[in-house]
C-alpha cells in the first residue's frame, strides 16, 4: 500500500485533517487502531466550541481556537452536523471572582474576541438563566460559544473524506515506523503502508507514535474527566455554564447538549493508565458537587448515565503542531481543551505546513463538500414522517423509543461509507441506546438488525469490537450435550 | 427417647413471617417439626422435608415458529432433585410449530409421571 | 395522513391495556388498542415463571398463560388492535400521533384515552455505579427478554444487584439453564421480594444473598470481568475494608422500575413525584379530562392480578364517562401522606364518592409490623385497618367503607404502631 499522506489516529484532529486533505489530489490513508473512528478522547468530552477568550494569549490553543470559530457554521451545515450557538457564561459566585472575569475578558480581547461582555446584574443574569445559583455576582457572557456533538462531527468528517477518496484503515494499531526514502508503517496485524508524509494525530498515544521514529521530546499524560449526563426536558439550562477557571482546568461545567440533554463535568485528575476510562466514586461526587455550585437544584434522580474521558496533556500544556526534525513527520499532539474547538483551524494549518515543505497540493475539481445523511425522523413534522414512511417503510418501525430512532436510520448507518458494525457504532451514529432506558428496549432489536444486515450470528455482535461480545450463546447451549 | 438422625431448617413461604421451622427425623422413623406459628407452616415444612417438589417453568427450542422458543411448564410439581436432569433432557429437543397452549410437548418426562406442556399459542412461520 | 376515530384509545397491550380493552368493550363502546410490539401481552410473554393469576383466576399461571386468557377474549370480541405501532405524541386535545410500517403516520381521534404503557427499568447510569463500561451489564428485564424470547444467553457467570422479585426469578432461570449465579447483592437489610422467591430461587440453588451490600465498582475493559462488592451502613455508605471481589462476566441489575410517562407529559398530564405516575382521582382520571391511567404506568405494581383489576375498572369507568353515565364533577378532597406512607392512590377523591366504598392503593416507606393504617380528617380518625406485616414491597389495597359523615376536607393517611397492652 503506497500513499502520499498517512494520518495516524481517527480522533477529531485526524478526522479534520483527513477531510481538509480530501479537497486536494493527494492519496491519503487514515489509520486507526480501534474498530472505528472517534473511540478515544473524541467520544467522551464536553462537546463545547469555546468562545476563544479563555486560552492564554500567545499559545497555540488560543491561536487555533480563534482561527476555527468562523469555520464551524459552514462545515457543520455542509456535513449535516448539529451545531448550536447558545452562548456561555463564566459564573462568578463571589465578589472576589469578578476580578477573574475581567482577566478573562482582557485575555479574550488580546486573542481577538470582540463579541462578549461582563454582566454584573444578578437579576438580568437570572432572567437569562433561571436555574442558576441565585448567589451569582456576575458573568462573562460570550454569545459566540456553541455546543456540538463531537463524535457526530468526527464521524461525518471522515465519511465525507471517504466519499472524496480517503482510505480508512481501522483495527490497525501502528507498532513500527521505519524511515527509508519513504516512511514504512507496520501495524500489529502485519499490514505495511508506505507513505511520503506521516501525520501523527494519535491522541493519548501521540508520544508513543512519535518515539517510533526516535522523536521523544514530549510526553502525553492522561488527565481524566468524569461526567454525569441528565435526561431531556427535566431542567431548563440555556447556556454553557463555566465556573471561574483554575490553573489546570476550565472547571466543572454544566451544559446543555445538542440532543436536549444536559451534563455536569468534567473534573480533572492526572492518572497513569491511558486505558483507564472508568468512573470513580470520588470523581462522580466531585463532579456533582461542582455542578451543584452552579445549579443548586440538580435533578439527580434524572441522571441517565455516567462516563469518563481522558485529555491528552503534553508536558508544555499546549498543542504541539509542527513539522519535526524528521522530514515529512508531522506531530499533532497534546490536543486537550480547546482541541475540539480548534480542529478545523488545525487542519488548515497542517495543510499549510505541507505546502511549506514543498508538497504539491492541487485542489480537486470534483470535491464534494456536502454529506447527505438520512433525515432525523424524530424531528420531522407528522406530515413529513408520513411521506418518509411511505417512501421507505423501515421508517415506520421505531427501534429506540427514548430517542425515536427508526429501523431505517439504523440500517442506513450499517450501510454508510463508514459502516456501523457494533452496538456502539449504532449508538454513536444514530443515538439509539443513548436515552433514558440506556438500551433496555432497543438492544435486543438492534442485535437482530445487525445480524440481518451483516449476515452474522448474535454471538458475533459486539459492543465496541472484539472481546466485547454481547451474548455468549443460545439459551440451551450450556445444558445441551456437546457432540 | 429416640435419637434425631437428621434435621433441616425449612423456611416457610406461607406468609411474610417466614418462620424457620426445624424438621427432625428420629431413629424410630417419626418426623416432627418445631418453630412454626401456625398449622399451615407445620404441614408445609414437613411436606417440604419429606418430598420437596417444584413446578418447572422453562423454554423449549421451536422449529419453524414465529419465535425461536416456546415457554413451557410442568403440569405437576417435579421432585426438586430432578430439575437439572429435566433441564438437560429439554435442552436436547426441538418441537415443531404450530403449538397451542396446553399441548403436551414432552410426555412423562424422565418417567416421573409429569408432562411438560406449552404455556402459550405459537404460530408457524409463514415462509 | 390516515385518521382513525374511536371512542376509547388504549395505549399499551399489556395486562392493564388488555383488561381495559375487554372491560370497555363489554360496557358498550368502541375501542382501539395500540401496541408497539409484534404481539400483545406486554411484559408477560417473557415472564415464563408461574405465580400469576391467584387473585383473578384462583389458579397459578405462568405469565404467557395469564396473557393468553386476555388475548383470547380480545380476539373473540374482535376488538380493533394495532400492532407494531409506536405512539409518538398525545396532544392535549387527546389526538394521538402514531407510526407503523403499513400505514405511515396516523392520527387517532378518541373521545377518551387510557394510558397503559407500563414501566422501564432503572439502569446502571441512573444509580451511577462507578467503574468501567464494558459489555455484559444488563437490566434483569432485558436479560429476561434475551433468554426467554430471543433464545440468547447473556453470559455464564452472573452477579445480580437487587433482590427484588425480578432479580431472584432471573437467578433461578439462569441457574436452570446452566449458568453460575455467584451472588445476589441487596442494599437493604431485607430482601425486597417475596420470601417464596428467596427460598425457591436462591436457597434451592445455594445462591448467596448478601444483605446490606452494594456494588461499588465494575471492572473489565471490553467485557465485565469482576465486580467489587462492599458492605454498607444504615446510610447506605460503603464500609471501608469490607470490599470483596466477585469474578463474573455479566452483571444483572434489578434495582427498580420507573413508570414510563414520556407520552403522558406530551399530553400535559401532571405527574406525582412520589409514584412517578399520573395524579389521578377515584375515577382513574388524570388532570386532563378524558385521559385515564392504570397499571404500571400509574404506579409500579407487585402482582399482575391487581394490574388487570385496575385495567378492568378503568375500562368500565372510561366507557361510562363517554356514555355520560358517570359525570365527574370538580369537588375533590386531597389525600395526604402521613407517617411512613410512601404514596397513596388516588391522590384526589370526589366528595360524593364516599357514599360508597372507595378503594385506596398505597405503600409504606419502611417495613413495620403490627400497625394501624389510619385515615384522618380534620384530625379525627374516620377509619383504621390493622396490618400485621406492612412492607414497602407489598402494596396495600384498602377499601375505605362508605362514610356516613360528610368528608369535606383532606384525608391524612398514616401508619401508627399498635399500642402494646400493658402487662400487669
């Protein structure tokens, strides 16, 4: 296999870069160790497009967050990604925190942010956000902040790139990279890929990939953040709510999601194990207490799930995006918050790096910028629902009753350019299983549909790849005589 | 005085009290109970000691039905110590659809004079 | 869009909906029964164990057998049924939006609605158990569906959290099919299910029941590998140092049911936070005129016999309401929950109803023995009923006898210990 460009890691950075490169006539491959895209940090974060005022002026974080802001609307429109500019508050709960708001504003102005303001009138604030802690003294209000589904963006970026010629190679952990005249990438299963350029976007393992070519000038520390997610329509939260930030973190947030849920989280704890995405008793307590500071009447009874993600923190605490000492090896590492908010700007910059090192990048004339997706049945009018079912009767069978997801949408996900093969794939592409019953109703039905579409037995269907099989056999197999 | 050769504590299931009834077998063959609060408890515990029986409810694999399994029950309680053997017997057979509730699917299972009957109607697959 | 006009639309074809449909039909009105699954019966087809029907049929039936009795009647009466049809919305004007493959989106315009949607199960995420999120974590009901309907075994080494009846029934079911159930873990100091199930599902198979314990962590990256169990104190806080690890490949959760009222909300039906079901009056009517509720969607029941009884009553009342035989006037008194009363239904009773006996459904919060359930109006005791064993897991059904006095103020229901006679 020979390519012009190999991207390692199909998280949000790799996905954005792949899509950007798919505009050009270069042969690109996206290599991912997991069975699908977006399975690392990208699937477990706050889903916030930050307003650009918080990242310290002069850092890469600030630069790329700000550069990305004007790009989101068009990309999300083209790629059918839910994106909602609901604005954010940084909330000062005590008088002496107001000073911090002014510091943030100062920093934001330096970053080039203009449309944001400090409101010090609690009555006005509480009118905008009625469930906020009534002790609020003031907020920094940034209307430009938005919420997005990070995995929806990642999936749709890669799908669009595939339609435009990207080769996607999942289940392929990179274990060796040799530099000869080209790079020779070897995966654990023995696949060899030759490429002129390697872009290392391997998230938590970016340091490991970098060291494969002898570049170990940085280290990635996993920093865990835990979340509690709440049901829809149980409490009105209008903006993304931040506490006043600390040195290491923006703090425990309360925020709505694009699916009308809301969450509290994340906390921030450095750990050693890059595979440890477990939730902890202390972590969840911390997150709930933090959430209660902003929203005292947190409806805990309506919490529907808990999850955790790991930030990829580099030792200089900033993004590392550069052509390295090794010609053609580009690091895109340490993409912690505001990584999601910066991905589009990072992608544009990486393409610039390639141009600057002399790679010939010709824009395609037949680039397809848009991505067609099956309609979200749940949001259609009754008349449109009726017409859709008459066109395709599989829209008439609701599989996930909590999120109103139909059989047609599930089958479409299995047959898409980035095919869903596991229960989690279906969940992250269609939202089936993300509702209040957490798959209690739909799981058995989704297993049947996956078996039908993929020609598999139920024992072969997994939650998120090999080793996570959902059932171990038929009901009688433990008692039956084995012949 | 006759010796106790065996005894067992039986939890009575008649009411929420759940009396712990001690049933003892004597060398002379007598069986006696103590610790019950009512005569139902005494009767239940002694019966449970002498000949514990359970209704078996399970499923049988179906051939050509609209569902892969049919729920079934034993039409009489079975000896408690034969349940696993019955389950093994049942695991190795398949019954054809259509089936009507009450149909005898296994007659005289393991020679115990108990039948396994269908708990519901099940139609054939229309193919 | 196709439109259906009927007298009573019943949402849910489980035991509550089936009983209501039959009763409404027998009372002379048109009925449309709407069910999302491919067959009628609700949860009963997967409840293959026996113990159903003692109250209504004086027989011990399995779940499918109980359902079949009602299904046969529905077929005999040729009651219109829609299967594989999911209701998406109930509008405040009682129009129902539903979808199915054959007809697309349809509008049902009934004169009255009976809500009979049942419950969903509480999940791992609801109770926020720490740990990883591997495959192999199932609610007991989903596991029951897999084992009994789909013919699939979720795993072979189980730990079950929650000693309610569903958890214990599944412990037996899985053991009979050859799996190993290592323990049933219960946070309370007593089992929340029937003693009969403890004996016949756990003791019979030597499955340990760990009371006053809970699961504090789930381990396993791709599939469950073990759970960490800890003893708890009276405040349900884990006691440090008491942790024990249980190796298993599946964790089953039997930690409670929640009435499924998302559709009720779309209609503007007011819910009671204590039951998580609609607030009703003694006609099973919600705050929306013409919308009634019965069965598990109203409150989580223990016995299907009562679910069916509620359905039967509600069907009759809704039919009489449509035929204007019953007039539901607006003079109600409220029912208030006093000492150790978790909830009471109905929450409102028509003042004139007390001329006859009125049925109340309630649960205590904590178990108590030898108590009186007292009914008080204006601090005056109007009725008391003795209960030898009052348990949260066993719903109390109390028929307040007809009252000679005028009940014109709120009724307080409380649990009061029977005074011990002093021994001289």
